[in-house]
């Protein structure tokens, strides 16, 4: 049987690992960390003032979510999803999010609707502001709309899955997005909420699918032929 001190130590370590993991995930979602960025255990440990063991555990947890790639003898890097992975991520969202929406609509309260509308107001305010800080906050608010629906659904496992999908979508958009527009259509979020309010769930689900397709349509997922050294300099 574990001693109380050892159990406390393990709980503290687990909490520390989760805090680091969540902080790095947020940085990925907000595109402060770009695909391919190196994440050394020592740098992560120094940044969060924890041991390399805790840093390694956090990076390993992120690798399970597909957000970090751990390469033997090279270390950890922010993942660099392929075009095929990108398509699979959005395919998963089309399968999952209408179901989450229906579950959320069955449980949603006037307070939840109010929170969502407040989030949309904040998203709209940030869209009108300039600068990197406002842009990052807008991106986060945009993803938070989808996460809030998952939260309202009451399914903690699905909520965690959506956190992964939203973060991985942000990586894909950072790599393959073509426009500077918001990664999630602000007006489309408002239309989805209106359909939920009027209990028109078929329309709400159609709007969600259109919304996800709209995000994916802005991606350039064409395969890029790798050039040799000579060909690269002949362009």
C-alpha cells in the first residue's frame, strides 16, 4: 500500500504534468507554437521550473494526442501533420460534432445559451482589433465555441476528444490555411446557436457540417512534390 506522502507526491507530479500539457496545448491552439518547433525537455523544464522527468511526461502525453512528435535521438517537436492527416482530422469532426451538438441541445440551459452568446460577442470584438495578441485570443475564442458545446453535452470523454481535435485542427490551419480570415466563421457560430435556440436540430447539424466544410475548404492540401537540391535552386 502506498504511503500518503508518496501518493501526494504522485498527485502533485500528475497535476504538474497536466498543467504543462495544457499550457503547451493552448500555445498550439493559439498558434504561438508553430508546427516543427523543437521542444527540448530541458527548455520545457526550465520554462515551467520543473524537472526534466515532468517535462518528458508532459511531452509524452501531448504525443499521445498527436500534437507533439517524439523522434528517437532528435527529441520532441510540435507535430507537422501531413495533408492526409489533415483530411482525417476534419473527417473525424464531421462524424463527431453533429452528435455532440444533439447531445448538447438536449441538455442546454438559458445560462448556457447566454455564455455562448457572450463568447460570440468577445470573438466579434477581437475580430475588430489589430495585433498578434488580439488575433491569438480570437483564434482561442473561436475554438472555445466548439469546446463549450462538448462541455454542455455532459460527456467528459467526448469533451477531451474535442480538445484534441480542435488543437490538431489549429495545427493544420497554421500549416495549410490560405486566408487570414478567422479559422472558424464567426457568423456561422451565431447561426448554429440560433438554430439550437429554436430547437431546429436538423438545421443546426447541417449548419455545423457546412461550417466544418467551410474551414476545410480554406486549406491547400495538395500534395507537394519534394525537390532535390539541384532542382530547388533551378526554380
